C-alpha cells in the first residue's frame, strides 16, 4: 500500500511543481504555490473574535471544521475593502495548519518555471511575504511564501498575547 | 475506513495490549504485595501475561522486551508449579515492578517512534539469580518437610493460602430429565477444576467408573466439598450456572473439624489422591467416553463468561469521527426542522412535525449511544495511583494505603486522559505533605498507617473526584506566611476565608515544603493540577481540618463533546452559555445599575451587588451598546462567584456540539473568554463562553 503511494505521489508532485494559484489584490497579482491550496470557496459569514490581530477576521465553518480566516489585504497593510460576491476564500493547509485567505478574486493557475523568476529585491522590507517575482506573459506576479504568511502571523499573535503580561 | 491505519495496526495493537497487560500486571503484583503473598490465581495471571508479552514482543521483533519477559515468565512458571516456594513478596514485587517499568518504558519509546534500545540484561540476570535462590531455598525447606512428614500439609497451607481459604459444601441437583447424572457431575467437576483454583472432593466418588452412581446422584444429589481462596459467592455462582444444574445448596463451613467434612473425607479418601493426579490431561481423556466429551466442551464454552467475546477494541480516532458525524447530523437535523422556508409554507405542517419529532428522537438516541461509547470507567486511572502510593511510601518511609471508592464511575475517555496527571500530583502531595511519618501518627493518636481515599461519583452532569488523606491537614498560618513571602496576598489575611487560603496552594510557584523531595516541593504540582483540569473544564477545591487531613475535590464535566446551551444574540453575533451555569435571566432596571469610577458596571439584585459584563465588548466589531433596559441580563454562577452578562436577546436553549477553536485562534489572546464554538441551526457560528474563566477573572478584578 505504501509502495503504491510513492508511485502515485511522484507524478502528482510533478504536476504541482512550479504551479501557482494567482489571485489579485487591487491592481497587483500574487501567486501562491498550488501544493498548499486545499480549495477555494466563496465568502461565508464570519464569526468575529475579539482581541485578534486585525487581519484575522474570525472563524468560518468549513463543513463542520472551524478555520480562521485572514484578510490578505489587511495583512499587507492595504486599505480594507468591503466583501462582495466575487470575494473568495483560498483554503490553504501548511503543516496541518488550515487557514482561509480572503482575497478579492482568484484568476488562474499558472506555471512559472524557476528560470522565469527573480528574487525579490529586499525581502525584509515588505514583511518578507514576497520571496520571488515571477515574470509571465500576462505580467508580473509576486510569489508569496505561504509558510511565512502563517509563521509571521503566529509570531505576531503570540507577541500580542505576551504583551499584557509584560 | 478499515484500511485507515494499515501499516500501524499491528504495532498499535501490540502497544495497546501490552500497556493494558502491564497495568493488569502491576495491579496483581501490588495486590500480592499488600497481602504479603501472591494468590495462586494471580501467579497464574502473571504467568499468562508474561507469556503473552514475550510472544508478541518476539513477533514484533523487540528482543529486549521478549528476553526480559521470558525470565519473568520462568520465575512465575516456577512459582506456579511450586506454590510452596518461600519467596519474599516485597523483594519479588520490587523485581517485578522494575521489569514492568522497563517494558513500559520500551513500549512508550515504541509508541513515540523511537527505537526500543533499552538494555535489560542486568535486570534479567537479577531475576534469574532470584529464581535460582528461590529454587535452592525451596529445596532445602522441602528436605526438612520430608522429615516431618505429617506436619507438611498444614505448613504448606500457611505458605500457599494467600487469603484465608474458605471451606464450602455444595449440594447439586441436576434437572430431572437430563439423564447420565454422573457424566454431568463429572463435567461440573472438570470445569470447577479448570476455572477456580481449589482443592475438592466429591460424593459419590465413582462417577466415572460406576454408571449406577447416576442413580445415587438423582436420589441424594451430588456433594462437593471444596476449599478455595476464591470468594464463596463466585464459586456458588459458578456452580449455579453450570449446565443442567437446577438446584444448589451452598454452605460455608467454618471449622475444619466439621462433621460433614470428616464423613466426606472418609467417603472419598482415595479420591482426593486421584484428583491431584487428575490435573494431567490424559487422565481425563483416557477415561472419558467420546459423546460426553464433546458436550463437555460445548458446555465449557457456554459457561465461559460471554463478556470477553462481546468486547471489541475500536480505535479512538474512529470514535471521534463518529462523534463528529453525529454532531453534524444534529446540526443538519436542526437545519431541516427549523428551516426558514417552512415559514413560507401555507397550511398545516402536522405531518412534517410528526416526522421531525421522530427524527429528533432517533438522533437523540444515537447521540446518547455514541456518548456512552466514549464513557470508560475511571478504575484504571485510580489503580495507577496504587503504584505511586507504594513507591512513595517506601521512599519517604511512611506507611499509607490506598482506598478506592466508586471506581466504576464512567467518564468520557478524553477527560480521563486529562485526569491522570492531576490525580498523580494530588496523591503525591497528599503523601508527601499530608501523611505524617508513622511515629508522628502514633503520637497524634492515629493509626500507624495513613489512608489515602480516592472516590468518584456522578453528580448531575459532573463527575466528582475526591482525594482524601487522613494526614496532618493544611496549615493556614504557614500558607499565609509563604503566600506573603511570595507576594501572593492581595488582601488582608484576616479577610480570607479558609477556602480562599487553601486555594492559594494552587497558585503557580507555591510550595510550603521546606525541603525539596524527589516527589514534590519544587513548587510545581498543584498549579499544574488546576491548569490540567481547566483544559477539560474542571475545577478543584480543597478543604482541610488541621490534624485530621485534607480533601481535594475535583469537579469535572461528564463530557466535553455536547453541552446544554442557551444561545443569546448580541447584535449579529451569537454566544452560547452552558445552561448549567445560568442562575436566572431578567430585564434590568436602569436605577439598579451602578458604575464605579473606573467605569466598571454593577447591578443590585435583591440586595446583592454583581458585576456586569456587556457581551457587546466581546464581539469583534464592538457593537454599539444599546440602553441597558432593552437588553436582558443573564446571571451566571461558578463556584460561588456570580456575575451578570448583558445580551440583546435570548434565542433559546439547545443541545450544542462543542467544536474546538482552531489552534491558530487558541494561541491568541482573543480566545480567552471562549471555551469553544458551535454551529447553530442556521449554520452560523456561535462562540461558547467560558463561564469559569469569566467569573474567575472578575474575581481577580474585584479582589484588587
């Protein structure tokens, strides 16, 4: 059984390699590695929870499991925009941590080969979310490091919770 | 689903079984030590368990475990054959417990995926040396025995009989139409010999050889005289349930010199000897006619306890999945039966209502069944404490025994897992700080040996676990002094009630013990208890009478999965309050409301003053506060502390399935006032308020 899995996994990983889900915030397109994406759902009623970083909007019900949702606009320190029926939630799973990303719209899945990307000029300036920049026929896509999106968020959350004690 | 854990299932089964066997083993060893000798049944049990562990460990390739188990098995093989062996039960227990610990440690390693690389060679050697020693000792004592031939019997009796063996007389009558009474009687004897360790004689004694004995049995009944350490009831039960038995007279004989016994022994003088030979199997098969032999086997199957065959081990993850599904079902059901579209239907909904009721009944029952699946008796957790009491009393040179009450009380498995650590800490504390050394106890006019009582019982939707010791109790002044040193006192000490003072010992970093012992005194312990309990929604209180001991009372909810909740609405947000914490709800009047200079709100209700929390402040979008008179106040109480919550409206009571908040949220400050969340009938999310945390945080505020 485990032997079969190996054979099944390899092609699957191959098909996922260098593929990016492209979504847009304002006029800019971003890409996240497709291997982290579980599904894309429409925006749902969000239950707010107080005392969270403002970019964590609360939790939504994903078929019985509660997942936190992050407004990526707010995360990138952009002006928040009201949600409408094209607003999407990209459900990502990074190391068993499930998170919903609220984005304005999802456009397509693109293959961007490593040769077509350049490192982001200074990764510390913008919060370090954008690690590489992909050049495609349809324009420039900022490629996000999903792990950092989550890890940094966690750092800030725990930092926020630590403050009252100090 | 069946293939969900394919590669691990064997390993998991091994770990599960081994852990279970080890617990059983530990219990038997400890019981044996307490009675100062091992019961023959226990020896048998230990032997069997070691044999099983040896076998399965060898199959799984854990050579070190299997090697050690082999030596332990050898030891008990010898003890089983030679119950007269003069062993010192305390030495034996020490060795056995060391062995058990080793295997346990290795099993834990295996479970966490580490290589089982422990080396038990030294221990194995020690065990076999002990066995050698036993053999030598026993043989020499046998020599002396042989010389004083006549005294051998009673001398042996003293050594082997662990509990006082009871003598019983049983008169069996078989069903009238059963025929071949002698064969039936033989079947009974045969089973008795296999099931209960006892020595016995019976009358008539020639049931196999003499077909006429059937007539004797039919006329006079079949008499068994037996001597066993097993309880009389269990023997009587066994005999009563034996096949074809329709009548049983069962008497306990008090003195060995009873007339009946003497006649019985006379009657079957030769028989006793034959019976002792009858242990060898060929003895039975040779003489048994083919037909009855088959029936004999059948009846043995029937007589074996059915409980073992009807048990089935299920992986917890499957149970959790089932639980989740039932939760979804309950929500889905509410979505259907309370569907807003129904309001648009014109005309009566009688049939729909009827069907909905039926559905609710079934889903309710399913919920109950699934809940009961998760319930396990607390006994295993309690018995683990036996080991702690033993180890600690030895090291601390104190004497104490463990008394267990209500071990059959059932608690959700998930909760039991969280109960073990707190219990351990409390028992350790009781032994270390509570129970005095024997001399001190005697001086105080108490029995030399202390008692730690573990008691569990149900009370409403909660389980109450009490850990009582009859030690020296808590010292109020000492606690206050230590608390003052650590800056834990927020109020004048004279204002504090005893309970409040005792509660201080649950504070992190609090320890009154001056010398740090191996077991407790580092100041970690009691605060861990509270933290662990909070995880499962439990609380701890402590009562104490100086000089007479202290009692720690743990209150734990029966289950975490489903609670009775009251849904309230605040703006567009929904909250759920556990119904059992609600005292009452009422419309507030503006004139009852007070505001202190810091802006904290209070309300006067029937002459008492309660803090008010506006739930609006707990919503993310900070709903603008409406005038108080338009809202509704819900008074909640936990552990004597009350407060009022202001909401916009009550939405109704409902059984809700508790869902965990995502870890992501749990790690943040925002999750503080919430214990979880749930889905309402319309699919919206409601946050479940953690009343315990709310009330205790209010107390901290008011205490300052």
